[in-house]
C-alpha cells in the first residue's frame, strides 16, 4: 500500500477581525472566534487595564466579570491552538467484528 500525504490549509484571519472572544477554560489563553467558524487561542497574561501594547500584533482585551474589570495582554501574532469550523466525528465504517492482528508463526 502506498503512503498518501494529506495537507489541510487553514487560513487564520487577524485577531482584530474576530467576531467574539472569551477567556478559555485555561485562564492564560484567549479564544477568538471568526465569522468563518475558525477559533484561535492565544497566550495571555492578566495586566493592569491601563497597559498599552508596545509591539505590533499585541493587544489588550478588556472584560467585566461579576463587576470586576479584568484585562489581558495577548500576542496575536502566534496562535497556540486553532480549531476548524467543522465538527469532528468518529463513525464505525465496518460491520464485522474487529480481528486482532497476530504475528505469523514460523
């Protein structure tokens, strides 16, 4: 059987084009959702809200939770994780019982 290489190219828009963002379950990451359904997570650190980004691609995200303002400095140049817009599904593609591979005997 020949090997086959499959490449999936996913275009990640700039974080500034996101339509929604939130703090992920991992509190040092911000997840940005784009119109296409692509979600990108970026590393973030909590900073004082008067912080100004000093490098291109850095951004400060402001949120209010339970009356407290929290701000996060994020480098949006390099996503930590990207999810595509499709749903991953695993389906059974065979109807017979799974056979265990055994080594041939000599």
